[in-house]
């Protein structure tokens, strides 16, 4: 059995911000943009993804548990935290 090397993804802060801003422009103005950040933003880095989400004007950060909600960094534009679990 051959083992595959570990995989990694590099997330560009600028690209993520452009994508979230583009999404914000395409949805209805009264719609709330939410960003799912559970599991360390799926391994992409909770601090960076939360900061970019706030900068893009998201209304809610979505997490799986109270423990994850307590790890969400503060600062930047305020947005709510919704626990899905």
C-alpha cells in the first residue's frame, strides 16, 4: 500500500476577499451573507478567514459548537456568530 503525501491548500487573502465581495454584489441587498468557519475554517485558518469575512461585510460567522464560537477572534466589523450544532 502506498501512502499519499499530505495535502495542503494555500488560501490567498486577497482572492478570498475579492470572491466574498463579488458574492455580496450578486445576492439581493437584503440578504445576509454568512461564512462557514467551522473546523478552523476547514483548515484554512480561522483568524484570517474571520478577518476577511468581516472585512467583506458578512453578517454571520457559522460554527459547529460553542467551543468553536469561543475561538472566533474578535475585532473588525461586528458580525453575529451562529452555532449550527
